[in-house]
C-alpha cells in the first residue's frame, strides 16, 4: 500500500495533510466495528478542498492511510499535548467522542503499535524531513503549513463551538511573530469567518517538532472547521456552495504564506 503522496514544488512553502487519508490495510479494516469503519474523525475532503494546489508551485505531502491506522500528528512516544484534556492515542482505539472503533479484542497491542510506527509513521516523517531540508537548502529557510479540519462541535474535546479558522503556532514558538501577525491580518479581511490564534488547537507534533524559527523553519497549523465546507455527520457530504467560498479564502491564504520572506538567521 502506498503511504504518502508527494508533489514537489520550488517555492519555500510545504503543505502537510496528515489526516485526509481513508485507506486501511485489510488486516486492520476487518477488525474495526461499524463505528470504526465510518472513519468519522477523518479530515474529510481536504484533497478536494485544496485541489488548487496542483496548479501552485508549492510542495505537498499528503497521507493516504487513515489516521485510525496511526496518527501522524502525534509524537512517537505518544506523550500528550494538552495534559488533563481528552486526546486520542497514537494508534486510536476510540473516536474523538470516546466511542470504541474496534471489535472486542481487536485494538492494537504494543507490538503492533511499534510495527505501525515503522511501516506508516516513519515514511511520512522521513518525507517531511527530507523535503524541508531540500527547501531550506534552496531558499535558506522553509515554511510549513500543517493543514487539518475537524467537526466544529465535539464536547469530549472542547467546549462550545470551534471557530472557523484555528491557527496554531505553539504559543509563538513554531514561527516568527511576523508570520503569525501576517496570517491573522489576512484572515481579518474575511469577516464572515471566525478565527483564533492559539486557542484550543495550538499545533500538534508536526508544527511543534519541525517549526523552529531559530533554525529557519517556520510552521503553522491550520485546523479548519468542517462546518465551512461539509456536513459533519455521515455520509460527510461535501457542500459545493460553502466550499467555493472558503476555497477562495484558502487559495489567497496559501499565496500569502508562500510569499512570506522571513529574515534568515545569520550563522
């Protein structure tokens, strides 16, 4: 099974889409229960929502397998990001709502988790590491956008309703203030969409691990509310009219990011 789709560009921007995949190895799929087979927590339709990237000179790394195989935005040691809060595991056995996704006895044991790390997690991160190094060698710096989407209302994870655009910079540690300021200033020009910086989502493993302004790599996580472009319940329908509007904002957002030129750290 192919693990990663890579489209290579020549600009400083790399876009990571780690949770849009829906492929399942047969030996995992046959152990999922009815709830698990829904793949409810997928970042649905991001390939379609961002299909304009095919015509842009940016690098895109996209996971093909489901996050129910392994969560590519979690650290390999599975340490929590939000201590005291509810989070799913490195190899999830429940949905965001806390519902079991495996048939009785079907959840992976530690040996299988270790296998999935080698077979699925490492190839994605090897691709990320290699492409960021290539981009930095060509431009002196690299920009990383980790693109996600999520249901706007998940009481088990957060209170109330999530804003439309949730920008995470690990409280300013994964990119320069100039980049986060530029990002929020652009989003402020779209008053129909709500936005927040470092709210419930401050960035997962990808933006926190790779984002290091002191090493000339600047990373932002975007957690987009699925209410902006789809229905959040099965069959998770893509809503073309809603999507058309948010796509215009996203396309300009990508252009803003790809033209950002930070002051390169002096050696």
